[in-house]
């Protein structure tokens, strides 16, 4: 993009003026620093702070005018999804031909693979319906979609990481990825990157391996405890008073935080029939799907 030098210089000057325009009004003087009773060092510090604030505001104006776009929000849902995609891409070493062959093998035996990338803005009232419709269109089963979007209504900001097997009467689905949302009264921004495979329980699964995990919750109770303190007492004397120190015990009520077991979570992991695939082959297929989804996110971001 070619930029005329004079135009750029004028834009820089205007940006600084726009950024510092409110300074004189706040100081009540013609210059940047208002007369005050503070010493010179404090006034110099105020001056630097005002100039820095003006430059920051001016930079935003300059970005908008020259490149016709607002400054990018670093932690926006789109950028959070892209950071996750880059992390997946860098951590999954894909041998394209071999791994694609494994993916095709699983498709031949009847497994179905799903991949979805979402990045849209809508009215808050449309958030649930639009997210549900988009994930269903990408092939994810209804019960899984319902669990992913559960409780999003009215949430100002949320990040959900998914890495789980989900089962119903007909079959199972392994899904992995993330969903990021941010919304206010006027607009909702949703991004999601999900991938996985679905399978038939009777046709593909040999048996399930179950693991039990205790669920704990941090609970606060109030207990009466004994507390010792050093107490000073004044003892009167004939000529002078003297200080006498002693250790005494007091009853106090204090909050006590403990981890309490509230239940047990049972995790079921399918073990596939040997003729269908090995555990390693299934994991390779998921890495390949992750690489494809990550590549799509990075390409859509234009970076």
C-alpha cells in the first residue's frame, strides 16, 4: 500500500492533536500542564502521562484513517480461536499421505468424521439458535450440540474446551475443540472450532473401559476455634505502673475451607474392535482432523 509522505505526516500530526485535545480542558490551561501547587517533578510526570495518553488515542485514529479498520482487540473470540488453532498446528506432526490413508480406512468401515469452524456475529437473542443450526449443519449430533451450548444464554463471556466421548442409544461421538463467545446487550460474537468422529456402538465397539473419578467441591464452614494472644496489662505500683504480659486463650469463630467429595464421575472410553482400528489409528485420525480444522481457521484469519 503506497502512502504519500505528506499525507502520512499530516495524519500523524492530526492523530496527536486528536489524542491530546482533551488535555487542556482537563488541566484548565492553554498548555498541557495546568498550574498547580505541586512541585516541578510532579508536573513533569503529569505531562508525560498526558502525552502518552494522547499518543495512544492518536494511534487508534491513525489506524482507522489510513487502513480503514479499527484497532484489533487482542483477546477477541476470533483471536482466541486462532491462537488455539496455531497451538494445534504446531503440536500435531502430520504425515499427510499416511494419516489420510488411516482416515479413509475409518470411513470405509463406517465411521463418520465431523469438522466445523464458526465465526459470526448476531443479535444476542439469536445466539443459541444460530450456533445450534451451524453445528448441526456440520454433522454434529443433536445431543452433543445441546451439551456444548447449554447455559450460554445471558453469558457475557465464555470459553469452553471440549475433549470427550458422548454416547446415545444409537452410537457415540468423540469431539474435541473449543467455543468462545462474547456478548453485550446489542451483539453476540461466537467462534468455534470442533472436530471429531462418530461411530456405531454395535458395529465398531468391542467393549468399554470405565474409570471412576471423585468429584470434589471447595466448601466453607465456620468453626469455633481456640486462639492464643499475648495480652498486656498495666499493674499499678506505689511509685510507677508496670506492664505485665501474659498469653491467654480466646474463643473465636473463623471460616474453614475444605474440599468435600460431592460425587463420582464415571468416564467411559470405547475400545474399538481390532478389525475396525487400533487406539493409535483412531488418535492419528483425530490429529489429522485437528490439523485440517486448524489450517482452515488460520487461512480464514488471513494471516
